[in-house]
C-alpha cells in the first residue's frame, strides 16, 4: 500500500492518557461476562494532556528545532546575498563566503536534528512505557476477571491478544507517534525559517507566497477528517481479513473434513473485497492530497514568476527572487510533502491503535472503590484464621451458578458443609461443575443464588492482596500451576500473605520435603536457582505449586486437580501433606483414589448430585459406582 | 465396561495375515520442493497483464511526471532570465515561458493525483486477486500438503506478503520513471555546464561513503530492545497462564509490578535507538544540501564570469537536488525486490497442487443398511517426507466398526485421513461402495464421510454454526438444520452443556467457554450431523471422562438413543460404517474388528479378543493392562 493519508487533525495525535481514571465503576469479576468498554475520552485531548505534562521536553524540542529553522533560513538568504553582493556584483569571493556561511548553517542545523531526536525519545519512550503498563495491567485484569471460565479457551485468547498488543500494537503506536511529532515539528519550523527568510529578503515576497500556501493547508485540513476515516476503515478491514484468515488456516483440516471450503472461501473473499474497497477509497482520497500539495507547494512558484515584473519594479533584487525560489522548491515543498503524506497515515494508524489499546482498559477499582463492607471476621478466628470447633470451614447454602442469565445452571441449589478438620473429595464427569465449585469456594466466582461462607464469614470475590481477607483463609491450587521465570524463592513466596514478612529458609525447605518435592528442589539447585517454567515437566510445576500453597497460612486448602500430572503415589504424598498440615481440605479429584482417601465425597451429577461417605455413595449413587468400577483394574478384556 | 457385541449381522471375521499389494511407484503429486524466482516473476507478470491498462497508465503518468519535473527547473530558469532581462517592459517570450511553467506545474499536480489513484487501485486489485488465488488454493490442497507451512506463516503469506507482492506491477511501472529523474537531472546539469556535472560527480563518492555510515544504524541496540521486549512479553504470558493462582492469592498488582520490571531497561534501550537514529539522520541530512552548495558555488563562479545566467544557477541548484535523489530510485528498487521476494513466497503456496476431485455420487446398493463399504487398496502415504503407510489393504464392511490400532507413529491418524480423503494417497485407491473417492463430487464425498478428531478446531459464527459446519450452508445458518444439529449434540453428550452456555446454541463461538472435553464432544456432534455413510473417529473421545465416553460410545453403537429435548429425533449412528483410531484397549474391544497397523502395513484384521492372545498386540496397550485410565 502506498503511503496513505488521514488523521484526526494535527493535534489529534491521540496519545494514551497516562493514568487510569480512578473512581470508575467497578467491574465484576463475572464468569463469562465482559466488562463494558469505558467511555472513550477524546484521544486528541488525551494526547494534548500527555504533551503538556512534559513542558521541559517541549521547550527543549522547540529550542533544538530553532537550529534547524536557522538552517532553512540560511539556505535561501545566503544564496540571495551570494548572488546580489557576490557573484552578480563581481565579487565572487564574497559570494563563496556567503555560501560557506550556508554550509555552516547546514552543519549547525544537522547538530540540531541529532538533538531533536533525543527530545523525541523523551516524548515517545514515556508514551511507550505508559502503553506497556496499560497493556500489562489490562491483560492481568482481564485474565483475573476471566478465571471463572472453565478450560483454557478464555485465557488463551487473552494471552495471545495481550502479547500482540505488547509487541506489535504498542510499537506501531510508538513509531507513528514519533513520526507525527517529527513531521509536524519539522513542518512548523521549516515554515518559520522560510517565512522569516522571505521576510528578510523582501516582505513583498510573503504577499505572493502565503495566500496559496494557506489555501493548500486549508484544503489539507478540510479533507483530513475524511481521509482519517478512510484510513481507519482500511486498517480495520485489514485486521478483519487477518482474523478471518487466521481462523480459516487454523481450521483447515476441519474445513476440509466438513467440506465447507466454499463457505469459508466465500467469507474470506468477502473480507478481501472489503479490504480492496477500503484501499480504493483511500487511494481516491489521495487526490485531495495532491491538490493540497499543488496549491500550497507548487502554485507559489508560478505566482512568483507571474508577479516577478511587479516585484522587480518594487525593488526586489534578482538574488532575492532566486532565494525565494530556493525557499519554495527546497524547503517548503518537501516539508509540505512529508506533512501531507506523513500526518495522515501516521495519525490514523496512531488513532486506531490507541483506540484498540484504550478500549476495555482496566479500572483501578479495587484500590479505590468501596467494593465490599469490611470483612466481619468471626471473633473466634485466631491469627491463623482457624475457626472454633463449631464453625465449619466451608458452608454452601442453596448455591446456584449459571454462566449467563439465559444459560442452564451448572450447579443448582447445592448445600454442602466441610467441617474445620474435614477432608472432602469432589468427583463427577467433566463439565459437571467441579472446577466451578472450587472457584466458588475460593471466592473467584459469585454464585447466581445462595450463600457461601468460609469460617462463618460470607465469601466475597476480591481483587487485591489482603492478608486478613480471603487469601488468609483459603488457598487454591488450580489445574494450571503458576510457575514463572525467577528464583525458586520468588516462586515460593509470591502468594504467601504479607509481601515483606520473609519466611525462614527452613520453612521453605520443609515445604518442599513435605509435599514430596525435595528431589525437585535439589535438581533445580536450591532456593536461589532460577526456574525456567518451560524446562519443567507439568508434574514438576504442580509440585512447585503444592509447595507454595503448603506455605500459605490459610487453614482451608482447595486443590483443583492439582496433582493430575503426578503419578498416583506422588499425588497421594502431596495430598497427605495437606491433610497432615491441619485445617480443612477440599480435593477436586482427578483420580478416584483421591475419593478413597477423603472422609466425605461429593458426586456432582446434575440432579443426581450426592454427598456422603464412600460406602454411602456406593449404595446411593449409580454414577459413583460406575466411576469406582471404571478405575478399578479390569477383570476381563 | 460393557462390550458392544458386534454390529448387527456382522460376525467376527477370522484373523488373516495381510499381504499388501505393492503400489506402483508414482511421482509424488503436489510435492514440488518449492518455487523459484522464475515462478514468482511469472506470477507477478500474469497479475500485471490482468491489470494491463492500469499498469500502462501508471507507467505513462509516472514517466510523464518525471519528464515534467525535469523540464520545470529549466523552464523556471529560462523564465527568470527573460524576466530579469526584460526589466519590466513585458516581452512575449517571457509570457510564453511563463505559460510553459504554468502548464508544467498543472501537469505535475494532475499527474501526481493520477499516480496516487493508479498506484493505490492497482496495488489493491493485484493484492486482492493474489489473496483470492492463495485462499482458493489453500482450501483445495487439503490439510496435509498445507502442513509444511505453519499456520501463522500462511496468514502472513495471505496478508503481508500478498500486500507486498501486490505492489509488484506498480513498482515496475514506477521504477522506470524513477530512473529518468536522477539521470535526466545529471544530463541537464551537464547541458548547463559540464563543470557543474563534474562537481556533482566528484561529490558523489562522499555521498556513498556517508550513506554507508547511515546504514550502520547499530543493529545491536535494536536487537537488545527486542530481546528486552520479548522478556517482558514472556513474563506477561506466564502470569496470564497463572491467572487463577494470581486471582486466588489476590496478588494481581504485585504480579503487574513484577512483569513490568524489565520496562526501565526497555526504555533505556529505546532511548539509545533514538540517539543512534538521530546521529545517522543528521549525517544524511547534510549530505544533499552540501552537494547542492558545491554546485551552486561553482555555478556562482561561472555566473560572475558570465558563463551562466541567474536562471541557469537556480536551475542548476534544483538539478543537483534531483540528481541526488537516487533515494527515490533506491526506494522503488527496494519495493520491487520486496515484491519479488514476497511473490516467491506466494508462488511456493501456489506450487502445491490441489487434491483431485470428480463428479460422481456415492452409489446406493439396495439391501444395505445405507452405510458404505470402505475399501483401501495398496494405499501408500507419507508424512513429513517419510513414507508411513507402505501398502495398506483394508476392507471396512458396510455398517461395521473397525478399530485401527498400532504403536504411536505407526500411521493410524494418517490412515484415517487417507480413508476419508483428507489426504490424497500417493499410490493405491480408496473406494466407497466401489467408487474411488478421487472420482467423487466433493459435496457428495463430504456428506458421505464425517470426521471427528482428538482436538477438533471449531469454526463458524456461533456454536450452532460450528456444529452445522458439515451440512450444506444457507443464509439462515445452523437453524436450517436445527433438529439434526440438536440430535447430533444429544448423541455426543453435548446438548446439555451447550444449553448452559450464555445463549445456548446461539452463543458466539469465540465467547463460548469450552474445556478440551467439551470441544471434543462438539467435534463429535459435528461429525454425527454431517456424515451419512461413514464416520471416522481419530482418537475423538480421548479427553472424555469414562462415563461420558461410555455414553457416546453407546450412542455410536446404537445402544443408546440420543438424549435431550429432541430425544424422539433418533440419530441412528449404528447405520454407519465406523473407522475408529483407538488408543485404549476398551475402544478396540468394542469394535467389530481391529486392524493392526505395523510397519506401514496392516498386519492383521481380526476381533480384538482374538488378537489379544498375542503378547505383541497386548504390548500396544501398555504392558497388558486392558485399560489405561
């Protein structure tokens, strides 16, 4: 695509607003619900605010640009003087001296150019930093808000999207913002230098040059909005095409198997045609650009010649005319050219990308909004959070959960009590709501109806660290264990309650031994060794997650298929560590053997959900009987 | 585990050792190593020819614009001289030259506009045509031949590469015009005075040297910037994968800070990039003006000796700039090179030949259950350049269930793919009811044979559309086949959870929260809805828990009616021929026959029970245990 034009105005450089707006309504960490996109502030105003917050950089930028303007000024002025006082006056040495002066101006101008880049860096790098912060914040916010989504569909989508935003879109924003600053700045200062030069040569020259230039700029400004719209349409069509192609390519095998080639090809072709139409519209609007350039950049040259006799009569010298022509063809025309070509394309790209990056930006809610009333922890709760003997660890009363108002519930009217020293296993077919139950118990999902209490206090979803809150009362090990690039110690301590209270090494080592991961720790090379998550097997990552959760002071542990990738013996070892630790234990069972170790078992099976001991369930739950039989060694082939 | 006691009317066949017919060695179709530059150029040439008048018009307008641009400085200089000499008395020659200037200027504006529109529309049309061809070919070659390109790579070829290749015809048209300008300007300088051209040429080595300094834009600070950026992205990906742990521990803000730790370093590398670029730009920025000043200085000396006019000097100054504008030419040449490189990447995809198709329909043999007899004769197929199936002979009797077992890497999935013509065999034939699949009409083929995979990829706007993907499409989407889709979903134990989605079957696919097991069940439902004669299941129940797998298998074997609201709408899956790739002994045990794939051939076809007596066969399922729960 040739360079294309369009932008939301010179000031519409739409930079991201640095700080997130506080005090916006809090988005609920709903299961599949998307938080609504916040009202878009004008990107132009945000960009202006971003610039105005950096007055020193702006001043320095202007200062160094003046050197460039001086160079522009020198170019025409020195030529005029060299002609009038030097070469035409029979003093070639003076002419050469003036030209040397122009060359010096050139070098000074180049020095200014190099310095200008530093100031541009001082503007764009902070912008990039803000955008990166925003993307990371939003990525984590979305991921945390989407934890209720079962499986990995939701997380996959947000993961690739966030990385694309971080590496691709932020860079586009950075480049186009820098381009906008450079192009508009360069135009302004070239214009200033040339106008000043023309004025110095002969003020009358301005009468000839300024009106057509102003007309050209007016044409450009007038069509800028329309051009920006075409440019945006084009970028959007391009993105949609890429998305459609991505789906088609990913599903190629399945498309072939379904014989759906014609349908898929049709829908891709529609996107291809839409993209071509958008590109054509954009190209046709390029005529406006050519017109603006002709009017503002080329017409003054002809006008200058047409009016030359009149100018000469009014005392304008031959050198001044030559100088004026130099200003027009060497300075103004190129500057105008890069303005009309650069401003449109970069501006629209920036506006589109910033719009993408801004939509659905995270609200800094938990820190400011009065999300929940202060937690009324039961009086008898001790420092470790252990309830009194009568208070159950986990209590569900008539809990119902559905992914949407129109959706059939996953859990319906569930009652459940886990005593403070209880050990519950949850079994059931996939999709029966086992993980949903774990997330509800951990307070990461809010039930559609009913009540959940942890140690007598109602469960509330929360977003921020609060040692006295949920994190102090329960610890959850989800299916996918979290291990990041960092030392073993960092990995272990990342979710133990207060960030500053370091646990003694002996406790950390003890945790590894307790969950049966001592060998892993030795293999890794101790607490200070750096962990590479990719180099660990899924089972080893689970062992690390076990050790981390083991260190949590929370009295209730919820293990959601946390040992699924360990062999049965290692899984039993890790589970029993939590049983020995004291407190209550809820195990979402991956293997039926977990159920055999528990003192009560919950069989999730829609309306046939049952809770009881192993023996009771063998009596009353046909599904449980099936499950136990299914896992038993086969008696026949 | 209950056993399905064979499909109705099909007794277990005796074990028989197979002696495969060796297929004739045939040239491997569609496996050309790649495309060379000649193919790429032919591709661009064909596209240019398809847009001939536009390309020609662009060439003419660009050349005319270059010519007008070259003539203008001379005309300006001449006019200036006449005006200066005229001294205000108003002469006709000055007026004529002024008119020439005006006409040239107008022509430049018009040609500039024409150039913009022609370039834009030519590029957009060429790109769109290339994309259409590419997508059409991609969909026709089938998944195996497309497999040599990664998914992201293919998307890049269809988007970015096609856009670059699409600029080919316009670059060719413009590059000639781009040659005209600097060459013409140098000639014009020489015409004004040879010494002017000499000064310019003497200064050019300096230009080359400095341009080289420019290209030394310290690539290593860019690399370090990208590395830091990748580190940051890596941290983010890790944290996103651990979202549940982060949410449960309430440590989102702390993790945010941890992910952002490399940001300061990124910023520092970024600043360094700007500094380097600033220096390089400044160097380049002095170059052309210095050359121009040198030319003007020589011109001035000539002027003072009366060998050059003021207008000549002004023209010389302009020609010096135009002659130094090799940058435009280099830019156009770069675009052309980029376009040819991109076209080569497109030609590589287009060099893959599509799978053959025919026009025949699947015959119905009366007295049959309506299922199809599937027969593989001397089938050879390779994967990743390695011949995996050497000569497979296999008969799947109509309405029977045949399990395919074998060590991992034995080619079970490839066999399944060949049997349903997802992959064209390199040698041998695959027959359905006696008709070669290659001769079947594509629509007839797909309505006859359905596939379910271990990891199905769903496509379509809504979940319902994804399930109806194998049925003839219509404007009303999946609702056209509502009953069939719901019944199939019921048979695959998917109806229940689909109804728990936010909008049930109308839930947008991208927003449906689905686990691996659920996607697998939707894939099964899609195949159930699609196939009329043959079902091919490639490990399609691996992610299902034991209970669900049992229910699905029962539906598949016809021992269970579909559940759900349309339970009356019975899906008689039992009336289909089934080919099942099995990893678990239980799956093989439920089939009528088991085909044991070994060394690229079918080693035996017999009921599982019979084969189980061989220790080697038992070893396939892991040390003789019948179930690997």
